[in-house]
C-alpha cells in the first residue's frame, strides 16, 4: 500500500498479492521501493523514447514538449532507462526521504 494511504497489516493483504480485480495494479504505487530515482537532463535529451520503450514498469509518459518524464509513483529505480539512454541524459540519483 502506498505511503500516502497508511500502512496495511499483513493479515489484510491478499494471498500472494494476486490481482483480484481488473485494473487494480494502478492502486499499488510501487515507487516507494526504490533506492535510486532517474533524473532527466533536458539539455542532453534527444526525445528518442528509449526510456519509454525499455522501462519494465511503463513509468514514462511523453509531455507536451516531447520529453519522456518518469512517473515516480511507479518507478522502482532499476536504472534500465539510464543504462540505455544513448545520450546519457538520465542519471540515477540516491533517493532521499
């Protein structure tokens, strides 16, 4: 459960965290798990969309200027976007409380 909704006791969790209803995965804001977060340098970005294509959590959405912006509510900080950015426009920085 996301931090903004409080903590849930283990007895309240569904067994194995199964998807019990269609579309309920949007309720699980998994960004709370990460240790590092991606930061985009718009000066280096060429808007190629590799971060969007390769993100396993589909965290990236294109803004009105054509840049792909990470939704930190769902980003787990894996760093695939930064590792595959052809212009090294994405850097992973330590997540701070």
